[in-house]
C-alpha cells in the first residue's frame, strides 16, 4: 500500500458507522418483504446493486463472525472491522476492497472518491495476481468502473478466467450474463451450465436466482410469459435443492393447462420424489412431514385415499408437535403446528380454546404467522372464550414488534367488536359499560380510529357514567389526527370519517366546506374501486348515495350498488340495503318530514317488503302494521 494511502485520512469510526447503517437498512428491507420472499434475488437489479447488496451483506456477516469473541452485535462488528481495517492498511488488497464497498454504499461523494482511490490500488494489485479470487474481483472492478475505466470485454474475460478456475461467484455471474444476453449471446443452455457449476462449487446465490427466473416466466413479470422456460428453471432449481421449486414441479394443477409428455414425466418424477422424501421424514418423526402425509391419505393426493392411514399420521403428527412444543421449540414452529391440529381436529379433538392458547405461545416465541392465525380465529370463531382486554393488548404489542401489521389490525377489530357487544347490550349495566370502555381502549391506544371515535362517543354521552367532555375531546382529536394522516394518503374510509368529524365539529373545528371536500374525495375513490368490482367499496358508495354525502341523494344509484355488493356475498351490504329500504319506506310514509303531504303507501309497502326479505326487523314490523291497517295493498 502506498505511503499516501487514503486509509490514513479516515478513521475506523467512519467505517463502523457506514457498516451499521448498511446492516440497519438491510434488516429494514428484509422486514418489509413477505417472509417467503426474504433473501430472494431480484432478476432485474443492476450489477452494482448485486455487488453492493449481496457481496457487502456477505462481508458484513464475515466481519461479525471474525469478531464473534466480542459482546453484542455492534461490538462484534467493530472487532471484525478493526482486524480487516488493520490488514487493509497494511497492504491486504482483499480487505481494502471489502471496506471500499462500504464507502460506495455511502451517499456522500467524498466517500465515493476515497473508494475509487482504494479500488485503483486494489486493481493494481489484482493485475499482478493470477488466482481466481483476484480475477473475480478485477472483473467486478472493470464491470462497475471502480478503480478502472468501465470495460465490459475485459470484465467478462476476467470473469470467465475466474469461473474456469473454479470460482463459484464468477460462475454464477457468468450464468446471469448468459441468461440476460447483454454482453454475450443469450443462451439458456450456457447459463444452465454455469449455474450448475456455481451451485456445485457452493455459491449461495444460485438457488434463489433460478427460482426467481421460474417465477418471472410463470407470471410474465418483466419478461414474456413462457411456461416451458418457467418449468425449465424451476426444474433446475429443484434439482439443485430448492424445496419450493420441487413443490411447483409436482403441482397437479399447473397454470395454463396441458403439459407436454416430457413435462408430465418430470411432474410424475417430482411427485414420487417428494412423496418418498415425506415418507422418510415422517418415519423419522418429522411432525410437518407426518401432517403432510396424513393430508395426502385423507385426500388421495399422490397415494390411494385411506382414512385409517390418514388418522394414524394425524395422530403421529399431533404427538410429535406436542413433544416439540413442550421441550424444544425456541421459534414457536411446533406450537404453531400444534395449534392447527387443535383448530382442525387433526389427531386430536377439535378445541378452539386450546388452538388459541398454542397460537399465542407460538406468537410469543416470535412466530410471525401465529399471531395472524390467532387473530383470524378470534374474529371468525365465537367459541373461543375467556379472552381479556389485557391479553389482546399484550398480543398487539408483540405483533407490532414482529411488524405483523395485519395481526395488529385484526386484534384491534376484535377489541372493537367486543367493545360494541358490551356497549349495545339490551340491558346496559355499570359492569357492561366498564368492559365496553376497556375493550375500546385496547384498540384506541393502538391507534384504531373506529375505537377512538366509539370511546369518545361513550365519554361524550355519559351513557356509561357521567359525561367526561375532556376525555371525549381527547379521543375525538386523536381520531382526527389519525384520519387526517390516512385521508392525505388516499384512504377513502379515513376521508369519509374525517368528513364526519368536520361536519359535527368533533376533535376539529366545525367546517362544512372541509366536510364537503372530504366527502367528495371519499365518494370519488369509492366509485373508482366500486367500478373495479370491490364489494366493500360498492356498499360504501351506496351508503353515500343513500345519505347524499359527497354525491347527490339518489335512491336508484344507491339500490344499484347495494345489489352489486350483495351479489358478491357481502353480508354487511345486505344489512345496509335492508336499512336503506326501511329508510325509503319511511320517506314514502312521510315520516322523515311530518309536514309532508306526499304520502305513498304503495311505494312504502314495496320498499318495506324488500327490507323484510333482507331480514330488517324494523321493516318487518312496519310492513305488518301497514297490512293490519289495510294500507298499501
């Protein structure tokens, strides 16, 4: 390393800051992706993205491993980086190259200038070395234009030399280049050759890349949809050990219909292979494999249907899950499986309360999906008893730590439902009011707008105690803030709710103009979604035509959208349609305007009959009264 090396100008502290920032951003990106997609290589990303992303992630893992004798993660990273820094400043080009990548990751130009100077020194060193690692890194420098002028021809020559010398990552890059067909003629067979070698030599990138190629061709994402090419890449990924690719290859109902004779033969091969692997794992006590085998025998999937064998493997699976959940289940996977056994009565008696108990244990152990399943169970099954507001509040906090937004929302909806159950009981007692406040508070403290408004209304009305206008205003204000944020981002439900708050002066200054503006925005967004076939939006749009909010009052339009939503099976739409029919019956009877002389009993009966058919009890009672009075027939 030259005496004027720029490493003298930068401290280890700067290097550590960049490394920590990279690791934080890497964790954030992974957390925002669905679990099955984490770590999947995106086909379309640039060469520089792969270099700064995948290689730098690998170097960070190496620094953590080198410094593993330290305490927490930060100290491990500092210890590993210090050793690499010392080696780099002492003339080790490989270590200096790795640290240079950190500076290219930085957004500051000064860091890039330093990294370029370091890469020039590294390139000078690599030019004089003939080993595969040096040729690979020199290819990266030429390809990215770091420390050298960009030269794709020279880059590919170095890359090929490294690959032919047995460098796994170089073989992987050669496969990518041959598949893409930019620098070299496009050739799937040549790409496959390099990918096979890369996998054989231990490249960690190949399997996910091949799987993502299969997905791209299957879905037609940024490439033309091509099922034969999709299956080719899935098949290769499966052969090299990718489990999801093997499952896709074995699918009975593969998209787009008929397979060729050769493809059908490959499908049968993978079906037999997966079945054989499942049987081996099941015999060795693998609970997941035992469950899969039980389901196969239950449905005749790849084997002859056999109820006795299905029962046997369900029971074996239940026992295996139970043993693991009690003795060795640090990540809650066995508890999650056990909960599903109780939920569906697989190998044991169906018990929703025990299912909820084990879903909760799995979630508390960090199992992401367990809280989602628990929330769905609570919302869909009233047989789960004994839930307390404190339990739900705890699970909301834990689900938030896991960044499981769906579970948080569903837990809040459950709390709102329980609060409403207590608020709207026929016989309201002091105890039921206290519980309504407790349940609403759980969701309100988790920023659920519906709960905040309900809680504010309880405090304002004083129906559960003496009115507390200060607390009512506090919760209305919280709801207004939440609705403003969501409304600004285009959420039509928040736009509608914010309009209501402005209309009534709850939590905000009363403002008819602002209410009208937000009602119009909500109606426009609901119409856009409704026209695309969204039943919930169709119901909301019908409600707005029913009330004349954001649109003119229009019974025909309201009925049209209610009918469309009902046709999609939306239960909520049937209730709202029934209420609308009751409202129209009252209008025809002049009940909405005592001074009106425009009474039409025949039209009223027509509307009330519609409401009665939809199960609206008020419409049924009103229709019965009119018929007794011989009105409207």
